[in-house]
């Protein structure tokens, strides 16, 4: 469930924070206002928080400043090592679908820059599971690259190629970046109310309430 990307993230662990800080020109627009994007997610999270795709722990750090009821899930061993050193808390091995489940209901499920690793079917499987884990009124709060429609996605791919951002173009073509319509369908079919807010040219924040 997105595990095919683990080797990539093991290799990326040592310089991921450099990438999100804007060192790589190709990805500057993707990570534009990165810290503010994480803050938007963290500010909406309440109560018992479950985070998927912890990475190097940047969103986690903001969450832990607000709550001690926190569980972090990350499939990459190298990323877990970086995050645990940074945060001083355990991060558990798992992905969006297969993970150590909390013993009690959670109030907020959060993630940043990660949900696109799942196929459409896997996204639906994950959301079905989250409905069971969340308390009444609980929320899924994700920030990730999302497109208005397939035309907008193709336009962004062509723009990346025009700038010779070939790594970015390949990412956009090979990963499972959703459209707003796809996410709306998945969450509404699982009895969530979902809303969207655009945060940069690539990233949208979507909040789904049970």
C-alpha cells in the first residue's frame, strides 16, 4: 500500500529536509510555503492524533507541541530513524492501510505529502478503515498534491517538461495523484463531508469530517 516507494524514501531520508526547504529548483513550487502548509494541518488537528507518512517528522513536531496523544506511522526505516532522533518519541512501522491500530478511537487522522502513494482502490480501502477508527465528529486532515481535473494534471506535467523538470514530470506521471472529484467520491461514499482549500500551485488541504 504505497510500499513500492519505501526504497526511494530510505535513500531520500538524509536530504529530505533540504528538498522541502527549496534547495532543489524542480520541487520549489511543490514545497512552496511548506512550513505554513504543515501548520494548516496541525492547527486543524485536535484530541488523539494519528499521523501517516511521518517522514522526517516535520509535521509531527508541530503536532507534538499541541498534544501528547500522538501516534506516528512510517514505512521507511531510515525515515523513522531520522524522525525518532528529531522528535524523541517512537514512530511505528506501517503504511496507510497496514499499521498497528490504536486501542481507542482517534479524533484526527493527518498526513502531508503522502496520500498520493496509494492507488484509487487503496485510497478507498484506507478511508473505509479510518471511518472505523475515528470518533464521532472525527476528522481526516491531509495536505497533498491534488488536481482540479485530468486536464489540469496534464497541463502541469507539460509545464514541468517545458521547464526541463523531468524528475518532477516523471513523478506526476507515475504516482497516483488524485483529482478533487476522485477524493470527493471516495470520502462521500464512506459517509464523510469533505472540503478543500488550495495552499499552493500543487498542494490542497482536504478535511473530511465523519
